C-alpha cells in the first residue's frame, strides 16, 4: 500500500519519454502510455487488497477521527518555505492518503483511462500528432491520480492545476480549428476563475491553521480553532474551485464547448478526470464542509440542484449527440453535489463511480458513431443499429443505466441520492430532484432512440462498425455500467457493501426505500416509454406541448443565454477596462507625467533661446532698455 | 580551495571586465572571433557563478567568500570588500546563466559586433559586482557600471517600434531608460551619503555595509532618520525594479533592446533594484523599512494588477512581455514588503524564476522577430506548425508566467502569497486575482500567435537555430527543476532571509 504513490509516477514518467522518443518508437510511443496506466491499474488492485487487509494497527494507518474511516498516510519531505525549524516557516511534503475515497477514485481513474487509451489506438490512428496525444493523455491521468492521492492542499492544488492545463491541451488538440482553440481557452479561463477562489480558500485556511496539511485543517475545524465564520467562508471558497472544475452553475459554460476535443478525451474528462475533481474535492474536505451543522452544504445543495435542473432541460433540446451527453454530465454532477449537500456522502461517490463508467461508455459510443458516420447531429441519424449493432447495443446499455432503469447500476446510485435528499432536505428538493431524474431519463431516451432506432436513413447506409480496439473497451465499460450497482448491496463475507466501505463517520448498510424506489422506477421507465412513443412510433405529438410553452423553447435552446451574457461582460467590461488602462499608461503616465516634464524643459529651452539672437543691435537695445529701467528704479527709490 | 574561494568573487568581477577591455583590442571586423571570445569569457563567469552557488555553505549561512581590498582609509573608509550570502549567491548564478545565454544567442550581431560584446561584458561585470560587494560606495559604482552600457546597447543596436497606433524610436527608449535610472541612482546616492553622514554623527564614518548593518542593529541610527532615508532607497532602487508609477521606461526599454540586452535587462537588471531594497534598505535602515512597508506592498499590488491589465491590451509581443515583467516584479516588491520569512524568501525565488522565464521569452520573441520581422500578434498566426520547438518553449515559459505548478513561478508566487496572506490579507487576495489575469493575456498571446491555421505568409519560416534551441532548452529545464524541487535554491534563500533584520 505504501507503494500507491507509484501509480501516478508511471504515467508521469511516460509523458516526457513519449515527447522525446516518440519519433523513433513504434506507434509514436503510445504503448508507453498504455503500459504506464495498465501498471497503475494493476497496482491499484494491489493497493486495494492491501487496504482491505489493513486495520487500525497497520503501520501508518489509523481510523481517522475526522472521517471515521481507515486512513493510511505516507509522506516525504519536499521543500521548506522559511528556514527549517524557525518560527513561521513551513515544511511542505509530498504526501499521500490512502483511504476508501482514494481507493475508489484510483480504481475509476486508472480503469477508465486505460479503456480510453486503448480505444484511442483505433480512434486516433493516423493523426499527425498521435504521440503528443498520448503524452498529454498520460500526463492528464497522472495529474488526476496525484489529485486523488494528495494529503495536503498544496499538492492537491498542484495536481488540480495540472489537470486544468492538460484539459486545455487536449480540448485544443486540433487547434487549427478556431472553435477548438476558443473552447480550450474558455475551459481554462473559466475553471481558472474558480481556482482563484480555491487558492484564496487554501491560503485562508493556511492563515488560520499555519499548515497546508488537510489533517491539521480538519483538526482545527473540529477543535474549534477555526471559527464558524472562517470555516464557512473557507469551505465556500474551496467550493468555487469545485464549481469551476465540475462545471456547476454558473461556471458550466466551458463543458459543452469542450466537446471540440477528440471524443475519447471527452470520455476521459467527463467520466474519470477533471469534472469529477470538483465532487472529489468536496468529498475530500467534507469535514470542513460539514462542520458547524454544514452551513456551507446548503449552498452546495442549492447550486447542485440548479445545475442539475438547468442542464437536463438543455440536454432535452440539444441536437448534437456529444452536447447532449455534455449537458447530461453537468446535470449528473449537479446531482452528485446535491447529494453531498444533503449529507449523502456515500451516495454521491457511488453515483460518481456508476456515472463514470456509464458516461465513459456513452462518449466512446458517440465517438464510435462519429467514427462510422462523421456526423453528430442526431436529426440526421436514425436506425444506426442496423449498421453499427455493437455500438448501438452498448450505447443503449449506457443510456438505460444512466437513465435509471432498474437493476442497471445508475438506478441504484441515483436512488441512494434521492434517499439522502429525501431524508435531509426540504421537500421542495426531493420534488425537483425527481423531476431531474425524469428529465435525465427522457433526454437519454431521446438520444438513444433518435440515433439508433427507427428507420435507417439513406445517407447513413455507408456507415460502418468500429474496429475491435474500440468496441473492446466499450464492452468492458458496458459490463460495469450494467452490474456495478451491485457493489451497493450487503454481500455476505467481509465486504459489507459500499455503505460500510466508503462512508463519512457512520457506516451504513444498503438501504432501499420502497416508495421512492418504485416512484423513481416509474419515472425512469415512463420516460423511456414516452420517448419511444414520441421519437419512434410518433404516437405522442409534442406540438401541443411546444405551443403551450412556446416562449421558453428558444431560451432553453440558447442555453439560457449564459454564453452571450459572459461574452458581453468580456467585450464590454473587461476589454474596455484593459484598453482604458493601456491608454492611461500611454497617455497619462507616459506622455503627460514622463514626457511632460521633458517637453517642458524642451519648450523652455526654445523660449530661452529666442533672446540669444547674435545681433549686436539687439544686445545694445537690451543694454539701453536695462539702463533706463535701472535709472527709473533708482529715481523712484530716491524719491520715496 | 580555500585560497581560490577567497579570490572567487574578485575573479568573477575581474574576468568579464578584463574580457571587455581585451575585446576592445580585437579586430573590429572579425565577427565570429569576437563572439567565440565572448563565449569563453561568459562561460568562465558561468562556471565561477555555479561554483560559488554550489560551494556556499547553507548550513553555516552568513556571508562567505570574504575578501577585502583597501582603497581609501579612515576617515573616508572605502574598501572593496567582497562577500556573498545565499541571496547574492543565487542572483550571481542567475547573472552567470543569463549572461552566457545572452552571449550565445548573439551570433547574428553584424553591426559593430566587437563594441557590442565589450559593452555586454562590462554590463555583466557591473551586475556581478553589485551582487558581490559589501561596501556602499562600490555598490553604487558597480550599479552605475551596469546601467550605463544599457544606454548605448539600446540606442545603437536596438530597434524602433513602428506601429499602427504609435511610434517609439529606439533613441527615445534608450534616453528615457537612462534618465529614469539616473534619476533613481541620484536618490540612491543621496541616501548613501545620508547614511554615511548619519553614521559619522554616531562616530563611525564608514561605507562598509557590514558596519552600517551592525550600527542599525545597535540602534545607532534614529528611527526618524531611518524613516526619511528609506524612501530614497525604496524609490531609487524601485525605479530599476519597475515600481509603479516609475515603470514606463521598462516596457519601452525591453521592446527597443536587442534580444540579448532584453534578456539581461529584464532577467537581471530589474533584479538589481529589488536586491538593493533588500540589501541596503532593509538591512541598513530596518526601522525605516518597517514604517514604509505598507506603502511598498500597496505599490507592489498595483504593479501586479496594473501590469497584468496593461498587458491584456497590448498587441506587440514584446510589450506584452514587458508589461508582464512589470506585473511579476510586483510580486517581488510584495514579497519583500511582507517582512515575513516566507514572503521575502518567495520574493527572492521570484527574482530568480522571473529572470529565467522572462529571458527565455525574450529569446524566443527575438527568434521569431529575426524570421518574421514583426512582433504584431494580429499578423503572426499559426506559428506552431512552422516553429514547433519555439512554440513549445514559449508555451512553457508562458505557463511558468501564469504560475502553473511544476514550474518555477508557482513556488515563488505561492510563497509570496503565503507570506502576504498572514500579513496583508486584502492586498494578498487582490494579488491572487492578478495571478489569474496573467492566464488571460498569456493564453490570448499563445492562441493568436502560435495556434490556429498557419498563414501562407509564414510558410518559409524555419524553427529556432540549434544554439537557440540549446539555450532555450536549458532555461526550460531550469524552470522545471526549480518547480519540482526548489529545495536546493530555498536552502540558500531561507538561511539568508532568516538573517535579515525585521523578518
């Protein structure tokens, strides 16, 4: 278990190797990245087994008083800020935590990254920057793995920013396309705004605690050394960072545009890295969020709910397959945040994992569709199951799972979230959460039926199924999307279900609320049936509905005008201000304050020069005038 | 080794100075020969600076490599005493690196190459001297020696900027730079004389920084006296550090200077100013420094934000980098003003980090300009496909400038923030926001210049030359090294910052 730090190191080492040696290696060195992440995945199992075998007595391990779970902690020195040992200086460490949250995340990240990288062999084949793609991919995975292992805020922030820059590089991978270039910049800057808040939060905690260790921060919170006000402010600042990365309202705008990157990248970003970082962060520092009765958690819940509802409505009207999936991701991230806000710690992480597998599958499926048809507009598709049967089957499996159809994994995890919301929050929340659940099943039904079912269009007849290197990873993800939910159950033996493995303070068994379960089942199945009737059988017409809410549709189709509003602020406020300062610097500071004195001296010199004419008569004139003036002066003096 | 250690500092000043004088007698038309000669001299300087850096005993701390040559005896008491602490040792290393890099990439100087290298080496000697002396008179002497060649280097070898919106002649930039820096040094000189007189009143007339530091520690200089002397140093040295509102010489100067001079100028010369505030201001008039720090940190914060916002509106590659230097020097000023051991340490690390990073940026812009003859970011586009290595290095320098973890700038900025957060919370928050603005203008620059479809106009471009690649690659490795493992640098910084009064 003490070797867990090696998991990211493999991939970190692979990245520069591919950049440097890529030209001479076969396959541009892509196998290095795959081997590295595969090694990480293998080591994950080793760590997992070691962790299950460890107890409170194991060296470096103890049952944390702050989270209630077994936590193993390993660290080594990094650098000293300030003279070692002197008052007010601080020693920074490379340190890792191995606890259930980390273990779960390690599994998700290594597995999804491995699947995506194998899939990319087929998908990216022939790209002129194939090696570069794998190098950044390896770095991306390494950064995310470091993020989930980090034991202190500084290392966490380091990994956090590396994730950000890798996403910039991957979203802008095809930077010759203006849209990709803009999308990459947008993703980086929008998340960076959140990161500023997060950094301020980290430094605020440092100011209060005098350390960057998370354990010290938890201790300060529980002992009351950090007061309620500071704790809440710090938690909300950290949440800003989480909102940026996890694309929560109002920072969600970057995620749909991030579709400009290669599709496997979207799968990675949406399922295992980047966007789940925000949810992970809140879970990681849950002792800070939940302190003082969780004032900060209410904000998390509200933001999560707004995000979930807003995004699911947009997903329902999008016509681009990848964008539907993007809004679906935003919506599900919102649900996870809502769950965290409702003290549903286990449910949130459970859903994070289940959603991760299903969403990776869906994106890889969308990539497969694009690979086969060069098209993403669902209005131009239909009946693709006839030409791409495997893709259709697996995509449908992912859609049904995420839509919450019973016994598939998404059903169980979503149900846990609804339960937490029902138990801990105002009834308004559960009603809106159920509405979101219904909408999310609805847009999944729409995407699935419109794309794969119905009649095959003529222009789609040339479409072909994808190669095995692409279908294989999808199939493995499909298995998990189907059965992963069963990890929630109380299994006989040492593993007692996810609730007794991954929990906050109190281990919980599997619980199932019958009325809620049946209600959500009805909603999900109903949504799919409705979708079938609308999009395939044409039995139910949307015209009446559309006419009634007519005014609202353009608002939703334009994504509630967030992009336009932000663009307006950037153009009319930020750039105008920057230009104003630029001109101020040139005109006021430079021309007036700097050149001004110089010019005055210059002009004075010109003025002074006038009297030096070089003509004898003008000097004689001056002497005469001067003599007269002096005479008059003396005369007046003698008179008075 | 002991004997060599004693003369190491004298050598590092003497070698470039002697090299400059020797170069004067070389034939004027042998361009390559004079270049090779300058490389040898700069290489020796670099080796020496590395030796001093590695051999500095951070366990013992204090001033090492001590050596003194008598010049004027008491009652004037001026001696060429040399010694370095960890801060000076690090900055000497910085100068060694950038001087060598600057000389290496100057292979294409065709106009009066001999005179160019004479002045460049003299400048280098002045910088080494300023960092190595322990006597106020010689500090001033070397400080001026570093500043004077700049005027000629820009005025003669510089380039004018002819833009759609405005025009800047290189002579204008050179004159402005020179007048500003001279005005600053006048203030510094008044301050030095005032300190000398003040010490004389207490019965110790001396220019020795060591003695003066001890006098200050013993409370021999009154607080009132210190409080009116410190602003002389703060503004005088601050001008060279690009302190707002005395910064306007700096972007103009950067832009007009030839590549090697821009590198030395932004990479090292601006650090002289910040170094002066630490070494002279904080040590000799510590109580005055303490009273003025709120002002300095406010100005530093203005630097950070003002520089960043100004950079956003620029369209010339070099102006963007010039204003970003103004912004980044703001972190140095802020760090110094925290009087916090982490903050001041961060300021020193930022000097080093910014020196390497900005030198690299100027090197790359120089490489682009040599090939395209323009620096207008609205004309340059898609350079990445033609100049892959240049673009890659530029991106890394830009990321360091944004404070991306894993690169040197992050550790330095992080330490400055850490120090500032526990001393001046509101200003520190503003500075963190300023750091985010950096991302906006750097990404804008990268996107416009390097990314996108390549333009037909730039089909013929070639990538950086092997020398440029080697120097740039070395700078990139240094930035990554410091970003991943800053401890070797911080060991020296920490022990020396700890010895500063008031920290």
